[in-house]
């Protein structure tokens, strides 16, 4: 489910996120690498998990604020999809902290976003 949700957010879009999609990709790559390290069983698991989850939530919170801004030039549907992914990520993070969620879901969502960022054309198109 997470994979199809993430694909809906980015991969089916033919619009560019912005002219800095390479930078966005790098931020997602760093955050996802931290999550993956924890998932693979990093030493000091709990502290590293909390730090990785915090970074991931900061990233998604920034994205949610950006796409909620009416001046954002992304198409309305893409903005909605990204906002919904941010909410999905927040919910999954809460479940992980409660011992009920899976870290792999967040890794999968971020990985799908990264794939989408890599396939974006270099220009924006209006709604």
C-alpha cells in the first residue's frame, strides 16, 4: 500500500517539483539512508531510530507546509498528494513510536519519492 501511495504522489506526475529537484533528491537520500541504517540494525538502535524518525518528520513537515501554501506553483492534485503523504508519514511514525508500525514503510515511501524526483522533467507546467 505504501508503495502505491508514494507512486500516486510523484511517479505518475509529469510535472517538476521545482528547479531544485536534485537538491530535494539529496535530502531524501540522506534521510532515507539514516532510516535504512536503523532498519538494518545500527548500533545504539533506539537513539538512532529517534534521530532518523525526527529528521524524516522534519522533511515531511516542511513539504506539507510548502504544498499547503496557495502560492506554490505545483499542480493542485500533486500538492494534495504530497500533503497526504506527509500525513501518512506522520501517522506511520506515531505507530512506530508506539511499537506498532514498521520502519520499512517509511523507507519505501521515501524511496518512491526519490524515484519520482529522478524521473521529473526539468520544466514546470501550470495546473
